[in-house]
């Protein structure tokens, strides 16, 4: 069996995955983060970091960091966690952290 590799053009045409997320108030749409977006986020700490991640990922409705911070004060914790987990999965970041967790067991 021969392996067929992607071409540079195919790699450059890649699009970030998106997903609808059901929260208690209704449906929103988020997308995964690109490598270019995710690297600088590592320099930000805590709640500000989470708000920045969600803000970048929100497709519908689009939201600023300030709006996400305000939403975090009123949205149920489980709903906010659903958004965070969806973004992590779409960004393929949770797979790596799950593997690291498994290795440490």
C-alpha cells in the first residue's frame, strides 16, 4: 500500500473546523484555533486567557474579550465549560493533553 502525502497547496487550503454547541440558552457556533492564534495565548494567564480563547473561537455570535468576560459572570459554569471543551477539541489541543495524562499514569 502506497502512502499518499498532502501537497503544500492542500495544506495551505486547510480550514479550521467549526461546531455548533448547545448551551442552556440556545445554540452558538465555535471554531478551532490556529497555531498562530494559540501560541501567543500561552503568555496570558487565568480567566483572561480563557476569555481570549473563547473570543477568538466564537463564530456565531462573534464576541469581544470584554463580552466573553461579562458572559462568564452570568453563564452557568457547565455551559462555559462546554464552550471551552469544544474549542479545545476543534483545535486538537485536548488530544495532546489527554495523551500526556495517560503517559503519566
